[in-house]
């Protein structure tokens, strides 16, 4: 169960990290069955970017918390 949890946290974090870097690099936010271009839909782009970024940060937080708990 611990290995599954660790794998899930890492995949979650890396997945949202990839989405964040892709949005910054290409100026297009992608999701399941939707997308937002930075120039054409700036509000939707930045709100989506903020949501993806917060998901990535929380994934990092839970991964670090899990490592800390397992180490002690």
C-alpha cells in the first residue's frame, strides 16, 4: 500500500508539473477535452494555470510529508 501511495503521489506531482511547464513554454493550457490559449483566453488560462500550479505544490507537499513520516 505504501508503494502504491508513493507512486500515486509522484505521478500526480509530475503530471501537474508537466502541465505547468507546458503551459509556460507554449502559452497554451491543456486539459481533458478543453484548452485555453494565453493570448485568446487570458483569464481562463491564468485561472487554470493557478489551479494546476496549486495541485503540483500540494502534490509536492504530500510527497514530502509521506517521506518524512516514513523516515521516522
